[in-house]
C-alpha cells in the first residue's frame, strides 16, 4: 500500500466561512482562538477534498506516448481506461478524475448515496458534480446507508464492467467511506436480506467490527478482493479515501481490491462463538460448504495498486502546518482517538490541565501535576488508542520559557452511549462534555489555575454531518457551563438526554455550532485544542 502524505494549498468554498479574509489575516496575533480554530478545521478539510486529493495523486502525460501517472508510477494509455467507484465522497472524486482524464476515459460507473446529486446541486457545489456529457454513469442507492435493491443493481453493473476487461485494460477504482453499503453483492444463492439479517444478528450478540467484516466479506462477490478478482487480468488502480482508524485497506468498504486474510474456518469459528452455527440459513450453509469463499485466500494480487490518497492523518498534518504558521507550538497527539465520548472528554480535559500545569508555567504544586498526569495515563491505557503517546508528545514541546500559544490536534471517531432521546452527535457531545469536565475541575478548587488561560476546544466531522443534525460539530470554552447557566441552560440535563444539538442551538443563538454544510469528503473527525495565557488579567 502506498500512502500519499503531501499537502496542497486549499481551495475556497463559498458554502463555509468563518471569515473571507482569514488566510491573509491569519498572522495577526490579536485574532481570537475561535477564529484560529475554525481556520485550522477548514484547512484540514480543504486538503482532503476530492479535487486536491486527485490532482496531487493523478497526472495525465500526453507528450509522446500518453501515460497515466499515479504517485510517480506510469501506466500506458491506449483507449483502455475504465472507472468504477462507490462511497459517500466518490461523486466528487469521479468529477475530479474525469477533469484530469478527459477523453482518455472510455466508460465509468459509480455507486453513490441516494439523493446526493440533488443535495450537492442545491448546495451550489457544482465542482462535486459530473458534467452533462460525462462518460460516467451515476447510480444512487443505499438509502440511510443500508444496502438495498438500487445498490444491488449498481454492484451488478460494476461487476459486469470489471468482468469484461482484458489484459491491456486499466481499471481506476475510487473508494470512500460508505462504500460497503453501496457495493452489496451476496454470493448466490444467498439473498441480500439473508446476509443483512445474519450480520445484524451477529452485531446484536456483541460481535466486533472485525468479526462482522470477516463474515460480510466471506459472503460477498465483490468484497474481500472480489472486485480485483473480477477485473483480472486487467491492471487495477485503487484510490482510497480512508474513514477508518489506521487506514486498513482491507477494512475500508470491506476491501474490494485486497485479498481477505480470513478463511471459511475463521468464519465458522466466529459463528460458533456466538452460537449461530445451527441457525444459519441453508444458502449460507451451502456457500460455506463450497469452495467459493476460499477464493479470498488467493495471494497473487500483483495486478492491483492500492493507494490511500486521503486520511485523517493527512488532514491533521495540514492543520499542524497552518497552526505553526499562525505562531502556535503545535503537536498532533493521535489520528486514532476512539472510545466512549464521555471518557475521551475526560482525556482532553486532563490533557488541557496538564499542558497548563507543565508547559505554560501555571501556578500549582508538583503533587497536583503528578495527580493529573497519573489520571491521564490511566485513561490513555483504558482507551487503548494505537498511536497515543501523551508523555512523548508533551516532551516535544519547548520548555516554559517559550510563551507562544499551544495547539494540540487529534482525530479519530468516538462513540456515544445513548441514554436519552435528544438530538445530537458525537462531536457536539464531546465539545459539551469537555467544557463540563473543565468546569468540574475548577469546582474542586484544584483547577483554579485554568482561569489564567484561554482555552478553545473544537470537535467536528469532516463530512459536515454530525449524527442526525445539520451541524458538523461544535466548539466550547472553559467558561461555557457558567455562561449557559446565566441563560437558564443546565448542561448536565442536556447531556443526560443526549441532547447536545438542542443545547448548542439555544446557547448564544447557536453561535457555538460548527456549520459547514456537506463537504464532499470524509476522513472521520478533527479535534483541536488551543490554549493561550491571559496576560495582565
């Protein structure tokens, strides 16, 4: 797998602003942390938009023998280039790809979410739409992100295109999050309903996402390397926008262009673990007793070139560069933050406290610092975030003589434990919980040092949609809980009802909501912490 980690200057978008002159004013030392935080979030998204991603990855060379160059690797063009794609961000990726490829593209088929063309058209995002005379056929399906008959038709059309290719052909495959639901093709005689019923039953019994994917791929024609097998012997060039922690190409969209490492025996062990072997539909038993799933054991995928062209890490690195330009001491702590939102909020609250105590010369005794550090270490171990090393991260920051503001960046995807029936999303709830945890720290008397610092926390989904709301996320300060109380809003009551969106809508007229509109991309969530000392207060 090749991962592209080079940045590209952002492109402007009329549908999202914090300010139109922000880029030119960014060096101003007097700008509020809020403006800086919003600017960093925008730049993070800009670098993983379909246009920039494709343009830094694909190059068409027409001097002499026409060639398609993918990350420096050339492929000869002889009216042999085809395209397929599936995922929430694939429409914009396909539009950018066709702009680059022009008449060298013979034909394409993409499977995208139901209604996405109308949504993008209504939002004025025409750069994400295919032109009227496009050679790429758009097929919409998977309403509510669930496989359906429309997605099945698209999968069948994609399979037919791939299956008709020859040795001299090139197949460009575009993949983004949501691709699994948009490429459903069970192995006959299994029906889509039988496959979905089995995976739902496994999920209800507590099966992990890895176990679910193992079963899902074994029962699919195109997942687990099936698309690459269908296209053989044609060369397959797979461009992947990752929405999965760690960017595992065998997990994103259930790995249609990479071999599954699992066997039928692995599947049977999983089903036995959850006492489901005796209740399998006859069709599933037929498939497992045949040799069809063993195709996934093939190891020769030399005709496939998988490239991760966009990821959370890429977005964070761009935000880091921009924060340093703004004068911040900046660190990226992880691109794989996951776990319950309530625990992750505590992690960020403790991290903010430790930064203020250790890095920014906050008055406080060593015992308090050690207490915060121990609590932070325990939470880090509980979350088991793969690349989270907070001790090393903090050691990379300069000592307390450097009075520049601090920027801590992270990304990933948290989970919300539903207790109420309110309206919200993981990012809005995370921002609200961080504010509450900082408030509680000050109530104990041990966190009074926080009053000497401005603190800004932002959490936003890069796709522009946080749960069933029109917000991408929200931002908060350590004063939020007190300010909300002055408006008659009890933060804890809203959180008990999982009603963060309603809270932020009512608090200060909704000005703390992160409203981006649909972005056309998705690399999970971005978290930003900005801290600055209050001088002369």
